[in-house]
């Protein structure tokens, strides 16, 4: 089923027990299977990992960050170098975000108005203006297969409330570092920072403004898009956790004919139950014959719940960010490798994992008799050796690709109970 000159979306199988589906998306730089998890290569690099290493994890599509690449090295330079694919030596599909999330996360140093956002550069403090037209031009120059509309992402009322209850930003940051299992998405801190400093803040009014801007800005992005023959523009639905506002925005965004659509503005401080509720409500409102993308969501149970609601695409920094901080994902939950109890642990990060860290022989590495042990990995982190973050990041990226493979099997066989047996960390997402 062709949904546009630059993208083909073919649904291969639908679940009988949920709204989940297995599909294939074809772009000018190849195809990827859905449900798909995109590792994040913010500055045209998945931190610490060579493109071939990322490909070996099973990743079929990456995400690059428009805002950061616009600042350095500049989208014009990337264009002269042949576009992001040639620049980073990744000849598979790439998606670029629009910079709309940075308008949210860098709110202390920007000014949002009806025409766009004025930033202070994170590099030299100079003024940077980003409008729907500019965000689209930059992405046209970068050359990704899928580009995102510039949207207005409102803050989370839930995060704001928790900040008041728990002592504000410092308490939340501490929880991010120390509490295992805490919803520690880095977006949470910034959401709190923006709202707690505003007196008389009217959340309902802010959602309404964000929705109206998001629709208007999408129309401007579509008008400014000069490469529809080889780049697919996706629109984004906002609305916070207000289901009526989500429906209002979804109706207007879906009325604009595009190759795909996204749900934005979740995982900015909401608990799992709220994320699941918003996604279950919003996903079915988007065109069934187009890919649906849930932006910035990355915990396993969130992914499973969203897949069951009919979402096809995901991205998150968690695999590599946590990997760089010695936090490894497993089927039963995260483990913190800096913990002293792992000092003499000779086992792999996870028994049965086929990543390079857990099973180097499978990858043709003749480095020793067995896996890189937890004890060895702990040592690498304790002494500051860069190999530690590389290996744990590789494991984490592979962890999420293995999860996507098993989710696709669960959809094809309608075996959700089997998925939970094999992935206990996903239990709440199926419940």
C-alpha cells in the first residue's frame, strides 16, 4: 500500500487480540520492520558505537537530532558532504526530529511565540531562530528519509505536581540517579524546571495554545517541504494527558494528508498508567493505513502497551545513555554494574543474550573462553575505561532489538502470555 512517493507502508499481519500489527516500511534507503525501535544518534553518531556495530544489533533505522546538527556542524555542511547517510556512513533509513522537543527541554533559554522559537545556542550562547520553515529546510538539507514537523510540545502537569510534592527539581534529579525502576527519563527534570518557576500557570490554556500552534506549524512545514519525492514528512499530535484535547489535535493533524503520524508529548513526566491511557486513546484516531510513531518512549512495558494500541515506531536515548552509566537492561529489569556485588561475578550481563558483550564467540571474536563478565565490566567502569560504556551500550541496544523481534513474533502468533513469560519486565504492558 503506497502512502506517498517516498514511503511505502505494508501491513503484513494484524493481531486478533489487540490493535497490534506487523508491517514493513520502505524508504529510499531501504526497509525496516515494525514494530521498530530506533537507536538515537543525536549528532550523527550512536555514542561510542560504529555503524556496523549498531547494524549488528539488528537496528534497521536510526534517529538523528535536527537541532544539534543544525548548530554543529551545520546542515549546509552535512548537505555538501552528501547528507546524513554518507556523513555518518549509515546506508539504512534515518529519521530526524524537528527541534520541537528542544523548544520544550531547553525552555529556560528560549522564547516561544506563535511564529516559532528563539534559542540561545548551547555552543556559544548566540541567538538561534527556529520556525516551521527553518526546521523543514534544515531537515531537507540533512536528507533523512523521514522528517518530523516542527511542533509545540507542552509540559507535563503530572511532573509539575510531583515536583511540588517532593521538593522540586533537586529531589527528582536525585531519584533519577539513585532509585532503581524510577521513571527516570531526562525530560522529567526539564518539564519540572519550566513549570515550577511560573506563577499562575494555566495548564489547560497552555495545552490549547500548543495544539493550535502544532496544527498551524504542520501546515507551514508541509508548504515549506521541498523534497516530498524522497523525504516523508510526519505530523505530530499533542494534547498532554487531556483526552479531549488529544482527540481535537489528532482530528486536525490526520486531516492533513501525510505519509505518517506521530504521538508527541508523552514520557515527559507521566507515570506508566497515564502514558498507556493517552496512547490507547490516541493511536486509533490516526490513519490505520499509515505508520504511527510514539516519540521518546523507551521502557519495555511502555513499548508493549503502545504496540498493543497500534503503534509501529519508537525511539529513546535510554539504551545508550544507561549503557554509558553502567546500567544494563535485562529481561527481568535493569542491573547496576557499579554495585559491589558484581565485583567477582563471572557471568555475562544476561545469560542467553547473543550480543557482543555476552556472547563474543557468536560474533567471530576470538578473545577468550567466554563472555565479558559482570566483574570485568564493573572494573572497566570503576577505572574509567571507555570499553565499559561501549560494551554495555551494545548490550542495551541489542536488548531492545531482541524485544522488538519477540514482539513481532507475539503479534504473529497472538502469544502475549508467552512474551510475558520470556520478558517479565513487560508484564504491566500486557496486563
